[in-house]
């Protein structure tokens, strides 16, 4: 009972604070739980719990029917939990993540330790004599390939391109299992420790080509250096028959699930495909080496089951318990007696439960975002619009609370909110930025412009080398569609985005200065040649050449489509925000953009988020961004 009161107290503290603070506080709140995993016997679980904005790693005993904390480890901005796994019932392996620097580059470093669930018997699992380049410790020590439950004293870990069996009770015992292979950096294994696939990239002068090797029945490796850069090929796992693997591939246009013969190097049976949407993932059963279902890249995110099975039966029971909610099973323990279940009201943050299949019974954990409990949220409308060349662009409109249809949206102030990636996509799901904006009275338009994932290879390739061009036109066409339909007032439009979306926001301000009243760029890319030049220093960095452009041959086009060279065309106010420790897009991109705008006499405000990364990973910096955006939009849209 003691642990239950701790969780309730934490949730109450958040809820009380939200009542007394401005509404934006509620949207800045980080989820209550991250990375929850149940022990193999179902008697304990660990999680990362939000403790006043900072996460705390906790191990909890639930064997007596109640909840009893066993261990608690406070995180900070400088030290967080990277990877955590149950190696066995009485042993956890934990990756401690630190921010560091290698040369002039911001990097993450991880250190792998083993410990008992109560935090005792802690051991560094990497001896000090294992050194990386420059005599420094191995940078990423928590790249676990398999926890090997059949060999409970060891786990498989990869580093230096090889795989080692690592003793989880003693330091310095590392036994080679799979030696390094040319161009292979990452390995894939089954739960019982069979390493069956290796991934990497082969760099040439101008391109980075994905590389894959697969294990065959003769313990030989078959190499596929001819993977196309624009073709997805994701190995789900080995089938029960020798040499056959289940893979998700887009070689026929849409990503589908296939059998693939590694020895013959050819595709076999089509297990599942959809003519309109990509297969995004699959439910794979390690024990039977079979695929039970697929997940499509669509808004519902439901599993399409390939046959009746015990997981689909359990999920059907849970959905009957929570009608009118999205219900998903996030994982089982080793013996399949317990599961983690997430229940989401439509378009809202949800709640986690621990499901005991034997009782059966559900143990509720506090809701993911207590400050939003009972708060009205904006309805998300799924729609689409035509681009100027006739291409259909899928889109979502989040309306201010109280509005339930697009027909009710008349001359609203609107924020156009393109996603990052750009080879990613948005869904009709809770987004803390979109919902914060809606709560302030803005409509929000998100769109999956050409180049987004989920709609097949042709749609993805339509965005190839179209940064600032056709992809940008899709975003512009979406904004103009809002005005033409009367949903948005033509003098009440702003554009906001992060990463690629930040780039698109500044390009929108430069290319269509009469369309938007202001722009917000978060962790954005603003100098394309500089990004390409920097990427070439790293393995796989030339992959960007194919989709952005050639640093040398396309230099003129790249310069013309870099916001940093277009500052004299930007006549509207701009807010730039960037995480100081961003490892994905260097903070220098925003620093240089802000300096160029200031030199040109443009209206720009630059805010740097101390210690933050590319993803607004901390509650205080997330709040800073939302508050800055709220004030900025009010000043330029007058809402």
C-alpha cells in the first residue's frame, strides 16, 4: 500500500498545481510513466515515473497483491536511463545515459550495470580495459541483442561491430559470439540468443547504401549489399522453416509483410499487404516463430490479426471492458501471465494497467497526465486536400474545444504545423503542442505532405530532393485550402514546426511572406549545405544526399532553399528555439540563423533551452517552449 500512496501523492501534486497555473502548464506535463516492464515471473515491475518533472527509475514488488517499492534511482538532465531489461527474476541490467562530447560533436554515452531488484550487488558490466577509439570507454554499452532467458547468467551485447556474451553478475567476463563483419554495425537476435541478422551501411564517395546480412541453415551468412536506399526492408524474425524470414518490404510499392528466402535471395509468399496503406509493424511470436498479426500505418493503430490466437482473444476481452477507448497490449512477461495494457480515450493521453491473466484482474496505475484529467481537449478531424498538381494530401485539423466539425470552424486563427522527419508522418492522436494551441483558441493543421512515410514508396519518393520545393508547396497549399474553405481567417495564419518542420516554417515565412503573420522554428535545419557537409563525416551520412541533394552538384539549389540565405525575404516576426545539447540538429543551425536575421534587421527572438535535446525531453524546457510560443502567437495573431 505504501507504493500506491506514493504514486497517488505524486499524481495529486500535479493535479493541484494544474488548477492554480495557466492552462499551458498541463500540456507541458511529461507522461507519468515511461518504459514499464514486468519481471519474467510477473511478481515485480520496473518503470520510470515522473516525479515533479524529473524521472525516477523504480522497481516495485507486486507479489503480495499490493505494491511495495524495492529501489528508486533519481534521474537528471545529465544522467538518465537509456536501456533497462529484466535479465532474470533477480537481476536487472541498466543502461545509464550521459551527455558527452567526442571531438566537437555532442553525443550520448551509456554505461551498462547489473543489479538486483533492490538495487544491491551493482556491477559495472564493462571492464576498464575495454577501450574504444582514442583509448576512451565504449561509447554505447547498452546495445542489448538478447537477454537469453535459457542462459540466465548472460546477455548478448554488441559493440565494435561484434556480439559478446556478457556475464551479468561479474565484471570483465565477455565472450565473443559473433565477430565483426564488413559494413555491419548492428545485430539482431532472437530471445534465446540466436544472432540471425546484421545491419549497416556501405559508404561510397557520394552515397551510403544500406547493407544487410542474414544467417542460413548452414551457419553461413548471405550478404545483400544491393538493398535500395528508397526501399524498406525490415526483418521481423526467422520463420519456422530453415532460411525463411518474415520481412516488411516496399519493393512492390506499398510496404507489405512477406516471406523471404535468404539462401535463394528472393521473396516468397505475400503474408499481408494493403493496396492503400503501408504495413508498419508485426506481432511476432518468438516461441512458434510465426507472425500473429500486422499493424498498419493508419490512425487507429489496431492490430489486424492473421488468425485467431490467444493474444487476440485477450485483447478482445480488454476492449469489452473499456468500450469507446483505444486499447493496446504493450508486452507480456516471460511466462505470459501478466501484460501491460494501455487504455486511451479518443485523442487523449491514456492510462496504464497491469493485467493478470490468471485472476483475471487489472491493477490501475495513475493516469499518464493527471493535469489533463477532466480538461476539454480539441477534437481531431481527419481530412485531405488537393495539392496544386492534383496529389491528395492527407491531413488532420485539431479544433478548439467545443467545436466538433469543420463546418463549425469559421474564420479561426490557425497554426499550420508540419511534422519533422521529413520521412515520418502524423496521426490522428494526442499531440501536446497541437492540443495546447487548440486550448488557446487556434485551429491546427497537420498534413502528411509528399515525402511522408506510410503511403507507399511512390508517395515517399515524391519528396525526393524537394526540400523547399514540392514538399513546401504542399504545406502552402494546405494553408491556402484553410482560407479558401473559410476555416481560417486570411490574416490570422502562423506556421510552426520542429526539426524538418522548423525548416518548413522558416521557408514558409521566406517564400510566402504574405500568407503567414509569423513563424516558429524549433530545433530546425536552416543551412542545407552545412548539414550535408557535416553529415559526410559520419558513417551513413551520405544517405542524406539522395533525399536532400548533392553537396557539390546541387549547391545552387541547396543555397536557394536554405532559410539562412533568404533572411532578406522574411518580413514577419520569427521565434527560434533550440535545445543546447541537440545531437540530431546542431544548435549552431539556429544560432547562425538568428544572427543572420539580426544582421538583416529582421524581427527575431532566439531562445536556447539549456541541456535539452532534439525532442523537448524535459518538463521545464517543454514548458518554456509552450509559454514562449503562446506569448509569441498572441502578439502576432492577437488571440
